[in-house]
């Protein structure tokens, strides 16, 4: 029996007749049950979009957004995790790592806990995308332990987390991390930029104040 040649257009009924004549059977790959279980478990860890693009917040330390971005340098990558206060634009926690593992986000949350300017995290909303880090049980349990409210963007809607995306855009425009040769050089640049962004970089939509000055302004106004 000759094999069917490639690029031959054939009616599906003719193919069925040929298969029946020569006793041909199509092997159907079974679904991996473990993949289905994993997919369902991750779906169960998806949280409602409680923020719902309400980006005009007037109370500092009440609504945060978080995400991860990658920074290419010297044929490698550094991974940056950031938590940003939506009301003031202030970066309240960040972590840079050589690997995009759970420790990247876990350490960011630890730094958030240590932020002395934040009196309490109870009932503070933290919004993210549906990345696997934010569906991970370690992250979810940390958010619950701190009494925070977890919110997630809808799938495929990056605009739902626009404030953090905007911050990453400014950072990548302002910082020449691609010229770095080592991870430590990247870390040093990011560390300097975070201080510059929070304390020295005035923003038009913050009444021409820096994020920290605007945060203090909101607090003084009873925000």
C-alpha cells in the first residue's frame, strides 16, 4: 500500500472510505488528567476584579497594584517585582532577582510588611494580573495572613492593571539597564531609580509633586 502524498486535497468522506478499506485507525491522544486537575485548581485560585479600573484613589496605603517585568542585560535577564500605591504613585515595595521564582514575589511581600510608613495592611487591596505567582498558594496565604483583599485583572486585560504598566514603561525609558554587565550593576541602577522616582521625580498628574510629597499631601488633607 502506498502512503498518501502530501498536499493532496481530499474530501473527508473519501478519506473515511480509504481508512475503512485498509483498516486504518486514527490514534487519538488522551487528555492528560493531571493537566486538567492543575488547570481547574488554578481557576479556583482566580480572584474577582474588585479594583475594576478605579484608579483615582485619594487615600494612601489603601489600594496597591503589583506585577513583574523583565530587564534584559548582557544576554541575560533580571526580574523586577513591584508593589505600587495607586493613590500616590509611590513604590512601596520592590525586589530584583536573577530568577523568576516564587521567592521573587515572596520577598516583595516581605519588604511590604517591613515598610515603616504603612501602619497597617489589614483591609488594604492588592491588585495583580492572573500570573501564576499570584495564583500560588504561598502568595494567596500571605495576602490572607496580612488581612489584605486580593483582586485580579480579567484574563487578557492588561489595562486592568494600567498603573503598574505605566510605571514599568517610565522605568524602561529612564534606566539604561541594558548597558549593564553584571546583575549587581542592574540592582544598583534600579535602587537609585526607585529613590529618584519616589522622592525626586515630580509628576504632572500629582499636582507636579513627587509621589512621596503627594502622599503626604493627601494624608494632610485627610485622604
